[in-house]
C-alpha cells in the first residue's frame, strides 16, 4: 500500500485542527438546522459575542461557513453539511464508548448536543 496524496491529507488535518475546538464545534452545531444570526449563536452557546465573531471568522476563512449580511445583522450557515455529518459520526462513536463504560445515560443521542428550550 502506498499513500499517494499527502496534500489532501494535509488539508484534512487542517480541517480537523479547526474543528478541534469545543467552541467552534458548538457554533457549527448551532448551524445544523440552517442559517442563524451571530447574536442567536452567542445566546445558544453562552459565549460572548466577540468570541463567537472571532471563531466564525476563522471558520469562514476555511470555507466551513458562509455569511450573509442583512442591514447591520450578519447571518451564518454551514458551507457543506457533510462536515457536521462527519462530526455527528464521531460523537456517535464517543457516546457509544461512554455508554459501554456507564459514563452517560443510555438514551443520550449524538444529536442531543443541541437542545430546544
């Protein structure tokens, strides 16, 4: 076996480094259901608005999110929902392992990260 495309693997690693942050994952999870304003993301995550804006700028620089401005408000959405599907798969594996060791309730599901109030 021979690895042929290290450039693609480097890009993969770059995406993983960007997503290897709980705050950015929380922001991306907020965008799973569609477009949302920056203030709404801050409220949903409990993060300060400047922190959310800084993380969104980084996610946008890597083409993980797309923004749209409407007057003074800025809205964001995922650029490609397959990224979060991959994250959901990872959360599923983590939860299965936690359930095996009794570290989390058996009925907790990977998409339970975002709750409705």
